[in-house]
């Protein structure tokens, strides 16, 4: 079976949807499926099997800035590729986002599947849903990565939503489980991985870390001081770095995937302090696969995903986050205890249910259902 995976966001920019599309293609190909990605790129295509259809501009979206293409030439190229590529199924990721997904909805003549990733509907997304509602009916299958994403899609599309099946995001579980820890002679590490923008809550974590250090200074601190590793970049990075030049904060910048796995394996605790707008939270599952405790904001997307496998704190509450960090670091210092080991094992088992291989297998079954039976010539 030949499948086109259509991504509206630039593959040259790190992002949740981009990572899922790239990972899904690898798993599909490993399983014997002929899969090609059609997406914009702002540099060389990241590996084989990618058809680049144009460059992007950053457009405000859901508290972030989405790298999408609005160029008519890019849409025409995407439509041409999808029309002439001999595809059995075209799989649109984030069908309402502008770019090649719109071109596919408007012109594609082969069966289409659509996966909705977004949680939270801004005015632009609602307008897109209203304008594309009729075209969205052309999707032979509609899915969402989580309950939050499904709720958003239903709210935006209205009657055009139809039935929406949940197929979660996936990760390469063994990549994180087998990662070698990074060498570090510093104290226990608190890790943040993500975009430096308001909705990701990095500023809240920085405040919480400062409170944690201040509490140690006024109390009877035992053991080495914790360090805070901040991985990633984004529009708020310069301002946050200028305001938080504290000793103990290491600004790592954008790091390769292999290094992210090593950081997750090395950290005493991973923190996901997002303020909202998160449909899934892939870093939570990655940390669990690495066997590392997680503290996350108590928002619907994280709560539904992590369940009892993460410590949840009110979003935006630096004091509560600082207190949770203090508890997590104390538990980490005695992680050989049976209760802690059992919790890590349970989280690891939970992470295995989100393996990319399992996700790809579900999608292969969906593609076969959507494409229908082959009709032999003669």
C-alpha cells in the first residue's frame, strides 16, 4: 500500500506534529508500507521519503507560532504531487491547518484519512473549521490523538465532525528505555524540554526553581544542590535567559533527539509545566519510557494521558510546583525503595502502550479499511 502523510508544518522546525509524522513514516516503512511525507521545509528535507512543497512563515496559533505555508505555488505543488503519486490513501495531519492539507481537502481524488492534533480552538481555527466544514466531510476517516483533541475538532466542525476515533501519538519506546545517561558531576537534575513560549509554562518552572533554591538556603539543606536543565528554544528564550541567569540553571538550547533521550534518562525529574492548549504531552510518555519521574500541570490533556503516573500540580502555580519538586527530589535520593521502583516500572509499562509500532499497526488497518478492496484488471 502506498500512503501519503501530509503535514502542514515545516519539517525543518521541531514540533509535536512534525515529530509524529516523521516517526509514523519510519514505523510504516519498517512494517512494509510505502509511505511518503508531503510537507513544507525551510531547508534540506530531513531524510528520505519527504517531498518538500515550499517554505513557511510563522503564524500565531494556539499560543504559539506555527510554521505554515500560505503560498499558492506550494498548494499547487502539493495538489500535483498527491494527484500523480499513485497513492492508495492520503493521511492528513491537522486537516484544518493551512497549507498542503487544504490543497488535499480541495482536490484529492483518492480516499483520505484525517488526524486532529490540536486542543483549544482560537478564532482563526474556528474560522477555518467553518470555512472547511463541507470539505472535511470528504475525509473517509476522522481521528484525534486524544479526547481533548477530539473535543476541539467536534466543537469546530460541528455536524461535519461525524465519528472521530482516538488513535494516540506514539514514541520509539526502546530509544528512551535503552538510552545511556549523560555524564554529569552536578547535583540531581530537573529537566524541561520544549518550546520557550508562554503556554509551555517555562517561566513558572523558573520561578519554582528559584523558590526551591531559596528554601534550601534558609533550611538545613542536605546533599548537592539541584540543577535545572532547560532544553529547547523559542521566542521567549532571550527574555527568560536575561531574567533567570541564576547559578544552577543550564540553558542547553535545541538538542538532538539522541541527546534528549540521554537527558531524560539522566534527570531526577522531568517537568511539563504547560498552562494549557496541550492535547497530548509527548514528553511525559518519553520520560516514563526512560524510567524518570514526571511532574506535570493538572490540565486535561496531561491528566488524561498520565493518570496516576505523574505528580500533577495546578497550572501556573510556582509555589505548588516548587513543593512538588522538593518532594520528587527527596524521593529520587532514595529511589531504590520498593515503592519508588514499582512506580517507575508501572510508568514504563504505561509508556509501552504508546509505542509507535502499535500506532502504525492501527493506522495500517485504518488505511486498508479506507482504501477498500483492490479491483484486479481483467
